[in-house]
C-alpha cells in the first residue's frame, strides 16, 4: 500500500487504534465468558462428581473475516454497524457428552443475571435439512473497562461429541468442494447425521441407567464421617475444626 502523506498515515494509525480497541473489547468478553464457564465446570465437577462439559473451543473472528461478513451481508462498513450486526465476533463452542447436558449447560448460562439472551436457534429440536444439529445462543454480556461499560454479543454453540464430529467433517467436505458438494455425498452425510443422532440417543439411555445405579449405590453406602474435617479445593486441602462445624450446626438449629 502506497501512503502519500503524513496526514493519511496519521489517519491510518488512528483507525488501527480504534480497531484494536474494538477487538480488545471482544477479547475481554471472551475472557469473561471463559471464566464463567470454568467456574460452572469446576463447581459441577466438585458437587456432582461429574462434568457436563467435555471440552470448550473458542475463537475471536479475525478483522478480515468481520469485514468479509459485513460486505456479504450488505451492512455499513463502520465499527458501529459491525458491533450491531455481527453477532459471532466472539465464538464459543461447548462440547458435551449427552444431549441432556446441552440444555443443562444452556440453562446454567442463561440463569446468570448479567447475561441477556438475544436469540436461540435450536438446531437439535429442528435440525438443518443436511442433518446439522447444535444449540446456538446469541448472548449479550457487559464488559467493564476503566472508563466505560460496553455490551458485546457472544455466539455460543452447544453440541454433543457426535454432533461435533459430524459438523467438523461436513465443514471440511463443504470447503473441499468449494461449497458445491456432489449430491451422493450430501445424502451420505445426512445418513451419517442420523447415525450420530442414534448414537447420542443410545448413549443418553445408557447414561440414565448408570445414574440410577449410582444413586442406588449412594443410598446404600455407609455414612463416613472421617473425612468431615478435611475440605479440598483443587489441590489444596483445608482443615475444618470439628468445633466450627458443631457451632454452625447449632446456629442452624437455633
Ligand atoms: P465459522 O467459521 O464456524 O464461524 P450468520 O452467522 O448470521 O452468518 P446464520 O445462518 O444465521 O448466519 O447462523 P447460524 O445458522 O447460527 O450458523 C452459524 C454457524 O453455525 C456457522 O458459522 C457454523 O459454525 C455453524 N453451522 C451452521 N450451519 C452449519 C452446517 O450446516 N454445517 C456445519 N458444519 N456448521 C454449521 P460460520 O460463520 O459458517 O463459520
């Protein structure tokens, strides 16, 4: 790029600074959501001895992709327009083991007071014609900075391992054929989506059966008071004096 004068150079610097500030806000939004999700995972693991989230992937859309999308969707080429019209600058994909976990995680996210649900697309209850399944949430969350609060959109896709496996392969094929996939492959992909769905349903049934066994084992287990005086948070152990526990019981019964 040829830059003809210092005025133009300064303007470009200013725009770059504005764009950096813009992207940084989304990075903070992503950091905030990541912390929220880590807290949910850790708490769930601790109290339910089970983690509904298998893994999480996240990305910030590149400025180049944001520009491409704004052009493709025919929106104004301004930062305000990007802020308003591009809802997936922050993209988070949560992969769960079971279909029921997807809705459990979605509820846990939506219950948080500072999160506003803007839109839900339930491609699990209403799969796309090609077989694509996933629960999409568009959220708005506040980001607090030194001099202002800004709301940013966050796109969350929640799906099972099987749905994720299918979607990654379909995405690769779609791009390999430059979006014009031969009909026989499209049909086979839809068949594969049905197989993935059958697996999800089977695993959900097994999971429910295992839970019933676990509950039964829990009921019949002998109460063990030996570990009451020890509290473990991650790798750190804390001693809980019996005196404190007893006085807390007294407080409750008073
Ligand atoms: P990337 O790289 O994953 O971000 P919009 O988001 O406004 O352009 P739309 O159609 O309203 O469009 O959004 P929708 O339906 O919520 O889908 C957006 C994202 O869901 C896509 O992002 C994909 O990640 C995923 N997705 C939707 N449909 C399919 C599908 O048929 N196959 C696969 N593999 N993924 C799908 P991007 O922007 O395409 O890409």
